C-alpha cells in the first residue's frame, strides 16, 4: 500500500475544505486535500451567496443589524438547543470572511433578504462571476496545498484515542495517509439515501425530491460519508437535518422553488390545496420555503398545489408581486408563456394551464372537492371580505374565477442533509464522552448542527457561509495543533 505523509489531511474539496486548506497552508504546514470526485467545488461551488453580519455592504446600504441582534434571533429560533458558542464564533467571523473572500476576487453584487421580514444578510455573488471554490483553490495552491482528486477516504486511523490519518483509494489502488491532523469536510450525508432513511426515517428521492445526480447510485460502492468515518472512530452523534424547501420538482426548479419565469406560483394571493382539494395552510407561508416545505410534508404524498387564475396573473403583471427575491435571476431567454409551452411540450404535468377547475383536477389528480373549496373561499372574500380559515391578510384576498387556471405541484425538496458531527467552537470533533478527539476536526455540512430542525431562510446564505467560516477555523486550529 502506498503511503503519503503530511501535516494536515483534508477530506473533501468543497466550500469548507478549500478555505481550511488556505488557512492551514498559510501557516506553513504541509497540507494535502483528498477529493472523491474528479473535480473540486462540492455541491454548489461555494454557493450563490454568503450570510454575513456587520459587513461594509450592509453599512453602506443602511442595514443596521448587529451581531448581538442576530445571535438573539438564533437563540429564539433554536431555543438554545444548539451550540451557541459555535454560533457566536461563526457570526463574529462572518464579516471578516466576507472581506477575506473579496480579497481573493470573489465579486458580490447585492444584499438579498429571502422574503418579506427576512434579514438582508445574503451577500449575493455577481451573476456570471467565477465560482468561490475555483478562486479559493488557486489561493490554497499558491500557499502550497496539494490536491488529490478521484481519491475517496474510507477509514480513519486512530492510535491511543488520537486521529493519525486515514485509508483511502484512488485510481492506482489503496493508499494510507499519515497526518498530524485530519479535517473532515465531506459535505454532509445527503448523497446517501439509505443512511438518511436509517437516521431520519425520510427517504430522499421518494418522500422528498432531490437534484438530479445528488445521490450516490450504489451505497455499497460509494465513498464513506465523513459522518460515518467519525462515528466509527468514536465521535458523538448529532441529529441529521434535511435542508429543504417547497419546490416544483425538477426540471422546473428555480429561485424560491419555481422557474425564474413563473414567480407567480409563490405569491400569497394564490390558493394552496392538498390532494384532497382542501386548503391546509395560509398561502402567506409560501414566503419561507423551508417552513412551507415542512407543512407540505404533513400532507398526503407530501404534495401541494398552488393555483391562480387569469385575473391574478393580470394583477401580478400590472401591479407587481409581493414575494420577490431581490435581483436573483438565473434567467434564460424564455418568456413565461414560452416556458409554459415548452413545459407542456415536454409532457411535464407539474405545471399546467386549464380552462376549468374540473379539468385542472383531472390533470393534476386533485380531488374535485377543490371546486367546493374555491367556492367557499370566493364566497368568504365576496360576502365577508375575510379568510375565516387561515386569517390571510385582506390585502392578499382575491377570488379565483378563471377563465384560465394555472396550477403547479409542489413537493418538499432537499438541498442537502447536514449535521451528524458535534464540534466545539474550535471545530474539534467531540467524542461520545463529550471530549475533543485529538487531531480530528470537522467543518461545513458534516458539522452543521446549528439550526435545530429547519434551515433559517431569514438568515439566507447560511450553509455555505458556515462551511467557509468553519473551514477557515478548522485550518487555523489544526495548524496550531500541528505546530
Ligand atoms: C443548488 C444549490 C444552491 C445552493 N446555494 C447556496 C447559497 O446560495 N448559499 C448557501 O449558503 N448555500 C447554498 N447551497 C448549499 C452549499 O452549497 C453547501 O452548504 C456547501 O457546499 C457545503 O459545503 P461543504 O464543504 O460542507 O460540502 P461540499 O461543498 O459539498 O464539499 C464536500 C466535498 O467532499 C467530497 N467528499 C465527500 N465524501 C468524500 C470522501 N469520503 N472522500 C473524499 N472526498 C469526499 C465531495 O465530493 C465534495 O466535493 C446550495 C446548494 C445547492 C445544491
């Protein structure tokens, strides 16, 4: 078996692993990064934008959020069920990391809040600018880090309770990596449907939709998950959290869960029903895709439908929409009608246009009770001017009367699955007795157990920012440990 000796071995060349490589290599230790894929970048090349608080851009735009305010929000959101020292370390470093990224050429164009009431903390990467991970890889290589692609790590090596490296496999066969410290940055457990089903009861790809290519095809031959590697070595377990939101299934995916051309499907004026043709939540909840995804998961086949009519479409086009996401575009050349035609031509039934509710029910498989639901909804608006079921604000109440009806099917859709490892604010992996495992660090999704049960869309850009910030922290602390 071949042996590679290094100071710091990093598992995974994504949003966490590459910043870890920069920080460690800049502290004059030998750094080797091992990536199972034939390319770097992980699940989203560093993401579309990063969360940060008290940045220069926020100050220039007069957003006055403070770190304290965000930490307080976090405490309330999670009920302090997560490691708040780790959260405060992350928040404290976030503005510095935003500047750090800019110093390497990452271009940010705007600040975005995901929904009305959400915070303007998502620093959006300029459309078409280079990916964050591509830029950072160059910086890490200039500092001396070496990359080993097509190399899957399969077992940690432990001696006297300390991590001393790992075994893995590349195109030439088995190899052993002897390291003074190992950083796990393998991106969470979302590639393994069997593992997630075993530990959450939810089946990726069935109970919840996923991006094409997200799952490993064969768990038996796929690389080990970083979480598995650490659990086998005695690491404590944290619950897995599915990072998910309400979305029309692929290929109709887009910003906010809808194609860029059809933001009408996520407006609060629409009516939202389940397969029984009944409303089950206020349509206003659509603003926060994660919360709406949770609600959809409580319904039959984890399925919901958003419906609007021609009248509403005219209103959206002439007056405007209530739920918009800053300058998020991801646009291509098609108009809305061209998109609808294209979708119909490919035979996709997740978005349809119908001439009557009866026709709509038949096409979508919705119970015809929908007709009564709409009648009752319209009657309440016209006769009483209210929504006695969900108390939707009057300003969002519009009767649905045709003559054309637009309907989209929504499911709960996963971005990834995070958590599993417990780390402290120095990113040391904690064992089952509650103590750090010497020489073992983790960053990014594998160690992201800071949200409780649901991703906080109010603080968007959070997961990639957590990955980049904890990656930096792991690189720094591991280098200090090694020295
Ligand atoms: C479509 C999409 C859009 C997104 N947009 C945003 C956004 O705008 N803002 C935001 O904050 N987040 C966003 N995210 C989430 C963000 O991309 C992730 O939070 C982030 O990439 C996690 O970083 P990571 O380093 O933990 O994992 P990754 O970046 O996925 O990197 C993990 C790497 O480890 C490798 N690996 C896995 N197992 C092994 C093994 N055994 N041996 C060797 N290598 C291994 C993987 O191949 C991968 O390259 C988005 C995600 C998706 C899918």
